[in-house]
C-alpha cells in the first residue's frame, strides 16, 4: 500500500498537554484503514506514534516542539548514570508476556497514575481506559514485566516494528523510584532490539521545554526526525 494515499484527519485546536499556554493540533490515520504491522512500521518512520488503536502525529500550526526520536542500538553508548541503573537492578528479572489484562497489572498501573500523574490526562484511571490505552494492536505488541523476588514492579509496553521496537509506555511501583525503572525499561528494550537484529528503539516525541520529556535526550547517539530526515546527534 502506498502510504501517501492514507487519509488523515485533524483534531480541532486544543490545549497542549506538554507546554503551558500553547494550543495543539493532532492528525490521526483514518480509523477505518485496515491497519497492519507493515503500514504501522512505515508510518513510524515518518514520525507517527500509536496510542491504543490510534496512530497519530502532532501537527501544530505555530509550533514544532514535538520531535520524533529514536536510538540507533548498534552505536548507542550508555552514560555513567545508565550504567549505574543497570548495575543497581541486577536483581530485577524481565519476562515478556502477550497480555497484561490481569488485576495484578492493573493495580500497578492504577497506583502509578494516582501517585505520579494525578495532574495528567489519564487521571483518574479506569479499567476501560487502561485496556484501551495499552491495548495489543495488529499482532505487534508485547509487554515486558519486571519483577523483584517475584513481585511485579514495572511494565513496559513495546511494539515490534519491521525496523525496531517502539517504546509505547512504562509504568512502575512509585515506591521503587530510586531504581530508575523507566531508564531500566529503555535499556532492556535496547538490549532486546539488538538481540532481535533490529536497528532502532523509538522513544516517541522529545520536547526540549518539557521537563517530563527531557530524559530522552540522555540516550546518545540519538536520531531526530527533522524536516523529513532522520539526523544523528552525538
């Protein structure tokens, strides 16, 4: 399928979720499109992301702050902090599962949202929202469980693209904040992509002025999609 023929729909302007006093517009892929892993992979190389069953990209009239970024895994070099994170979590096991539709997984998500993101769009959490947002789509989604002595402490949602892994979302036990489990989840996805022979891990959008998004700039080298080209920054 020629992706240039895909219909796109734009939202009305709405308050930006990341930058105060700014408006945002989002374009979505036609929800009636017979989406599959191949089309989704191609769209990812043009800066699109997935949220639930929707594939989208920011398209704001007067702002280009949202920059798609990805990690080229073969040349990635962990910094000192990332190395310390991996060493600190040597006692954490990782397991890949095909579903997280259990009370155990939802309880962790609910607690994470309530304690870490009570000021965000996903508060208050609900089971329906959880199922819709973190759904498994087009046969490409897998879930990385992180356990400490058998106890679930984190989950990373990861989509396998033709050319890499897309890090969709990570939630974790707020009591384990000192372990930097978000960093660990990215590092493990880098390792997984490398073991699968996939060249990239997609991190979504980096926003320089947004504190919550700045962490993505810590993975170097990093590639950014600027003016329809992937550029590498060391």
